[in-house]
C-alpha cells in the first residue's frame, strides 16, 4: 500500500500508542519512525508527531494537506503537532483499511491490534523489524562515545562502518554457488541460535574466509549478508590499517576489533587478508609485524557466540596464506569465476531494469568465459553508455555483443607486457580501463 493518507494516520497512531504503552521499546518502532524521533542518543516519551517528523518518517511532503479532510484529525498551528480529535474514529478508520502484511511492518500497531486484524502477530513483527542498534544514528552515537573527536576521525579513515539500510545490494541480487548458499544458511542459523551454541560449549564458530579472484563477489556477499541479517557492517582493508600511523599500527588493529565489539552484533569484514602472510614472510618494519601478530591474537579472542561479532576475512591470493592464517577460520568459502549458467543468471539479474531487444543471456554467457560478475556489469555499463551516445535507451543484443568484444580488447591491452620505452606513452595515452575495470576491485 502506497497511500500518503494512510501513512500519516499510521504514523500519528503509532506515536500515540507507543507513548501510552510503557512496555514498548525503540525496537518496536519501524526504523524510519525511530530516525524521526531519535535525539540526543535516545527516544523519549511522549512522542509528539509533528509535520516535520511525519515527513521524515513517511516521506509525505505535506502531511497536513493529506489528512486535513479527515473528520478526526487536527493540527496545532503553534508547534505543528498532529493530533486526533476522535481517537476511536481514527482507530476504526485505520483498522478498516489495514492489511496484515502492512501492519506486520509495525510492531507497535501489530501488538495493539493483535486479535483484531487477521494474521497480525506481534512476535513475528518484532523479529522481522530491524533492531535499533543497526540504525545509522545509533551507530554514530556508539562510535562517538568510544572515541574522542580526533580519534574517531582517524579511525573512520581506516574503517568503513555501514548501517544495513545503507547497503543497496541484497542476496537476491547475487548469483551464488550451492556451497556459498549452504555456508550463508549455516551462519544465519548460528546467529539465530547463539545462546544454544554457548550452552553446549561450541564457541569457535563464525569466522569465515572468502577466497577467490577479484570481482567474484566476496565483498558484495559480505555486505548483502549484513543487510539480510540487519547487522552493522565494519569493513577494514589490512593494507590501509598498516600503512598509516606506522607507530600505532598494533593499536589501530585493537581499535578495529573494539569498534566491532562496540557495535555488536555486527559483521567485521577484513579485506586483503593475504597481507598477513606477505608481512610475516618479509622484512617489513617491526611495527607492522607487531600489528599482524596483534591481528592474529585478536581473531583468536573474538567470538560470534560470546561477542556477537561475525568475522569474515577475504583474500584474492589464498596461495600466499600460511598455516597460522588458515587455522584462524572455521569455514572456507570459495568464490570461483562464474560458469556459463551462473554468467547467464548474472546477466538476467543485472538487466532486469533494462530494455533490450532480442536479449539472449545464454548466448552472451557462451562467449564470456573467464569473465567475473564484476566484468559482466562493466560490459553492460559500456553497452548502455554507447547506446546513450546514439540517443538510445533501448539496447539490442548486438550492442551487448559489441561491448563484450570491446571489453576483451581492452583486457588484452591491459595485460600486454609494456613495450620497452613506451611505458609513459601507454599510461598517458588515455583510460584503458585501469583502476575501474573490475580487476582491481571486488564488486
């Protein structure tokens, strides 16, 4: 239901019910409502629905214009607050128009109308509602409490913290292998049954290592998993954390794990894990070696069951990891380059919103052997841009075939040995796709 009138009435009614029922908690409010009422680190009763908070929570630009024609609504011209002149009439109006699916998205009203609206279940609604600890505002407050202003700025240069709502890609947008699906299912079950695992003494669980070539979806899957589980996502690249503030690298590693524990339950994603092996086998600066040792110790000490931190490492070079790195993880998840059927499925998903004449994803999959999901997205991007240069928004199968050919030509040029003496000419001669071609980044 996309009804502005209904949305505003629901918002005002939710604020009224929440203010009255002291057993309700912020986790019972829909996330957009929490964001509207969140202030100074808390949500305080009573909630006062105003024109401003109604717009913030519902997206309705002129909430009073929308509901002013209803017999049971009123507005205070002084503070802009929205009220009901007849609460019983408002509830009856809402109940007559509400369906179970819509109410299930609002635990406050699900509890209030449970038994009156068919199939409405407060327990189910509460389980499905994103917890308040995963809200951006709460995440920022938790970080601000832990760090002083200077420390927070430095740390956030090294660590990328995302709220689940800020992650666009979902697991439904990703083509997974059977093994990947099984591992994700296991970790979802482990998170759901953490207390049971603790009770039987099974604590060494929830440390995954994603291995595979660049562009095969390691980072994307980790982020999408955070969105599915409604968990904050803490991402760190080891090369970054050990290349800045050299004298404080070990401290930065410790702070990274403290951030994760502070935001728990969360996912801590450590990219470029092969950097550990490179450092341990080299003559790197002693401070960096101390940081790596601190990292390995921190991995040993963090736990999904005890600390509610799901640890995911990722590497493009599993051959460079030593035994000390491997044994830190209880599950290894392989991310191979997609086979023909997977490439066809990826093309189907990526082109869902595109208008393509005579589209044949199977034919494209046949000629794109060796390309990753990231590569295929870049192929489609180039086809779209080429069509736009001809003022077209409808693509053809030939556009995609041409884009594949162009991509392979650029890929060949990129991988050619540099001609002696022509290095500068090649680099300065234009963008051949380096840095944004999907081979240096894991999308």
